[in-house]
């Protein structure tokens, strides 16, 4: 059943992930064809009503000559830009847990806000809440609603050492993407 939903935001339409692959061969906008040149790895075409349609368009934007000029990318220095997949990232060290880093920083008095969207099933807020609780900091201010424009926008709890955990009502995996306010 889990495969039937869009994991980053459970209430959104499930669409194809916009990454490099095969396209249906139609890029309608003439400017994209002219400015991007011949694209070797265009992503699969997404329906416009998919949440990640912007990700699909980012491929064309990033390979646009006007964009590359504006960013100062010299011709011939970088071939085609493609979005990476999680497994494609070239790193050699993986941090299994960030708990000791968060504990260290907050014990030094650095304020920390940890937040999670309440519609994210990729990293559910209950999991984030669990690791925040594992720090074993005493609670300073119990669960309460936080508000935006007079409406509840989620819930928050404050711990000692300047640590605050909040949920973002209607937020998905990248909460500011789904609920920028």
C-alpha cells in the first residue's frame, strides 16, 4: 500500500520522479529547444498538475544557455546538468546518527529549531520527534499550537538548551517547499 502514495506528501498526486531518463520526445516550447541545445538525458515528461513539475522544468532551466551565462558557467566546462538520484551521490562517509552533534551544539547554547511536515511519510514527524526526545532534555514549554495569520500552523514544544521542535501543518518532506509561509 505504501507504494500507492506520494511519500514526500501523502495527500498529493503520485507522479513519476523527475530525474534523468527518457523523455517522450516532445519539448513544446521553442525557447527551450533553442537555448538548451541538444539534450542527451531529458527527464520523463510529467503532467503539469504534478507537484514536482517544477523539478522537471529545472532540468531545462539549468541547461539553458541564458541561465549558464548568468551563473558564469564557461562554455565547454560543464556538460549537461542532470538531477542526481540518492544512490548517485559520490560520498564516502555516512553519518548514521546526528544525535551526538545536536546534543553537542545545543549543550553549548546554540539555539536549534527542528521541524517536520506532518504530511511527510518519507521521514515522518514521529521519527523526528523520537530522536529529539532521545536527547533527554527537560521540557521548558509543553506542546502548544503555533499560529500564522490567526490560524494554527502546527504544534511546537520547547526543551532546555534552546531546542525547539515544531510540526508544520500540511508540510511535506521539505516543509518549506510545501508550506513556505
